[in-house]
C-alpha cells in the first residue's frame, strides 16, 4: 500500500506543481504510532491481571484477531486486483485538497492493517510462551516487505498483487485456524468455555514437544501435542469453511482482474484514475486541507498520549513483589533466598530446552502456587499468597531429574494467605471410585430390569407402556454416569447415535437404547425391536463384566472429571437435542444426570471438604435450583420436550444448568492428580 501511494504521488507530480512524498511518510508514522500504542496497552493491561484473567483476555483477543484477519483475507480477495487503482484515485483527490489530506490518506490506508498486524503478532507471542521467536519472525517479515517495497518503487521488480496474495492467503488461513484453536483453549482454561478436560488427544507421552519437527509444526499451525475436542473441532471447521469460501470468492473475477493486479510500476494512466475515495470523510476537506503540521502532529501524538493515559489509569500491580528466578538443567530457582509474607509473583525463566511444571510447596508438601506447563526458553509468572512458614520451589522438566530450590523461610504479617491444597493421589481417589463403581453396577442391574419390562410390553403389543418403560431404562443408564464416551466402544454400543453412519438411523451399526427409542416412536413393531433388545442385553452384560477395568470406570483419576462432565454431557446432548429420536426426554434425562452427579459428589465429599469446606453446600444449592427448573417444565406431571416447553422455562433450565456447571468445574481442579515425572 505504501509503495502504491508513493508511486501515485510521484506520477501525479508535474513541473508546475511538484509533489512531495513527506505527507505519505508522516501518515505512515501516524499509523505506526497507533499500532505501537495499541501494543503497549495490550502488554501493560494484561500484565496487571490474574493468570485466569490473562487467559480470558488472551483468548478473547485471539478470537478477535482471527475474525479481523479473516475479514481482511476476504476483503483482499475481492479488492486485490483493483486496490492500486483505488488508492491512486484517493491520492489524486487528497493531493488536490492539500498535504494534510494526503497524510490522512496514508494514515487510513495503512492504519487498519497495522492494528490487525499488532493484534496478530501479540497473540502469536502469547501462544508461544513469550519467546522472542515470533518477534524475530515479524521483524524479518517487515524487513523483507520494506526491501520489496523499495524495489517496487524503484521499478526493479514487477509485482502482481492479486497472484501474490492469493498464494499466501492459504497459509495465513492455516495460521489463523491455529490462533483460533489456541484462543479457545485459553477461554477453556479461564473457565469461560466448558470441556477443558475433554481431550481429543494427548501425545505428550509419545512425542517430544521440544523436537525440531514438532516446533516447526506448532510454529506454523499453532497446533500442540495436547488439545481438547473443542480446539480440534474449531480448527477443522474453520479450515473446512473458510478455504472453500476463499476459493469460491475469487472465481468470478479471476480472469478479468489479472491485468489490473499489477501494483508496480505504476503507469501514467493508472495514476490519473479517480476511483471514489471511500476513506476520506467530507469534513476532512475543510479540516485537513493544507494543514500538514497540525494533521501530522495529531496522527502521531494523540495515540501515544491516549495509550499513556490508559496505562496510567490501569490498576497498579506493585502490591505484589516480583522475584525473578530461573530454571537450568541442574538448578531450580537458586535466586530465591528470602521472602516476607504476602502476595508474591515469581517471574520464572526457563533456560532449559525442555518443557515442564513448576510448583511452589509449603513445608507440608502442599501446593500453594504452580505453573502447569512452561515451554523451553520461555518466561511465565507464578503468583501466590504466602503466610509465615517454609517454602520450596520444585522444577519438574521433561526428561530431566527433579530439582528443588533451597528452603526459604517466609515471615512477617500473616495477611490473608489461602489454605494450601495438598495434592491428591490416585490412592486417595480409589475408595471414592470403588463406591462409584458399586452405584454404577446397581444402576446397570436396574437398567436390565427396565429393559425386561420393555420386552414384555412389546410381547403384548402395548407400545405406550413400552415407551414409558424405555424412558425409565434410559434414565437408569444416565445414572450409570457414562459421560463423554468415557466407556468407549462398550458405552457406544449401549447408547450410541447414528451420526456418521452411512445408513443413518437405518444403518445396522446403529444399536442400543437410542435405536430402541427411534423404533418405538416411529411405528416399528416387535419383530423389528426384539432383536435390538437382544443385542442391547448382551452389550449391557459386557459393560457389567468390565466395569472395573481401566477401559471403563476403573481409573480413579477420572472420577473428579466425571463430577463435572456428566451435566456437561447433558447440555451437549440432551438439552441441545443432539440425541433426540422421538421421545422428547431431554429434561427427564438431565434430571437423572443430577442424581448421579450428587452421588459422585457424595463419594468425593471428604476430599472436597478438606480443600474447599463451603463448596459442597454451594453445589447442592445449584443442583437443587436446576432440579426445580426441570420439574417446572412438566405438564401435569408429564415431561415435555424442549420444543413444547414455554420459552421462560427453557431459559430457566439453561441458566440453572450454566450456574451448576460453573461451580462443578472447580471439582476437577481441586482434585487433580499431579503429573508424575
């Protein structure tokens, strides 16, 4: 854009009326001032936030960056061929108005792209863990761009803007998909989106995140060896939607636009073009005119002053002391030698080539602060409130022996330091998990009995009774607590959906309770449904036999996750209507999910009470509110489907379910078993 503007000014100059390029450079300086001020506000504003707030802001800005870049991609797709002509038309008009208007034209032409670039680079730096690599990459890209622009201006090269952009936009789309995925992961970590524990894959045990080829893939795509289902789905859907749209967007004008896409050298005919000037408001004709010093000063100084005022008004982070510590292959936080009670922030610099986990422990071994993952050659903050006592910092880096700092005695006013959380072990969770398996086995027994009633109903041709007994059976399956496909193929056989099957609901692989539901509500008789019941009985027997294995419910570390995901599963499948096949049972099944959630919380009760004494009371109140909201959807004691329920009751259910999930998300965090290195 800058090259086109400079070339247009040069071509428009005449002996009688020479034109200076100074206004273009001043407008460019103003655009850089806006971008730099924006970067400063981003950096200083997030530095005073808590870690969860930083994740929330980073996630929101990452999504915003993707939206802006996606819009820019399609705008360039439409206008790349005529961009030079349009800009030269604006320069011709601005030159006629005066030097101030010419500077404003350059400012507006470059300013938007400057803001987009700033936000995109900022999110890339955050995604990489504050390494300098993205900044080096951005600097190299800018140097190459400046060199290319100089060659274009000197007419040393010819450049087809449309072809260049179309070939590089696909790479930009891939990068944007990765930034979107990373941003959604940040929002999950900040508990603004659900599913942070629902992993699509975790390759960290098999793939070294520090290897060169993983670094290249992560650097280009922003994909990581460990990602949630939401992140993967967002990445795939973004690419599947945006790439075809981008390809289709350029087809109609591809042949006609090619000759006009040459951005340099500029011809005299192009320089004389007078395309409509969309960027220059009419009131600038009266204000900007020839007043170059005033306009230039405003463009450069106003953003800097505004950023300074915004930063000055930010809350101060000086109440927490900052201690710089480092990690090497042989030492951990050797710089930390003394401290006073209160809130402390440790700026942890990882000088190793490995990723790892940092924990701050009190004398009893309880965790009072941690960084779950710190990348190689990165810096991250760990904030904790310390009371009087002895503390150590432990560094657990991938592939390296565990190292610890010297014990540091903290003294002074005690303040309001929180109670340290003792890490939970698998052995701590085993009794609760054994109790859960016993309750799940009882639910499976009741499920078998309910299906026996369905069989008798079908034998007598009583379809309404079979439908009622099916609902009772499905509710018992919900009370087993098999959320988020946690029972694998065995659970899918019992409760699977036809999504993705070639024949849909008529596919032979569609079996289980929902296949039975489809038949009962779509006019199928005993001859079609009794074979479904036979296979269902066999599949349930398989679940009963293997219930205690690690493939099903045998891993005790999954129980705290189950406490949150059972109702998250209800929101995903029941309330949204994904698993609806005629019964309209979303609210009835969600109510059964409350039952098993209460059961799991009771089993985890002693561990929760030790770490958050008030939490179970809060959870009980939230679940009671949800239960009451669900009962309010009934009509004369009969469950209604969401489609038949008045809007006010539907909204009440969603609000109560959201409130319950927000509090339940604390359970997996409190009872997380630390990774063993």
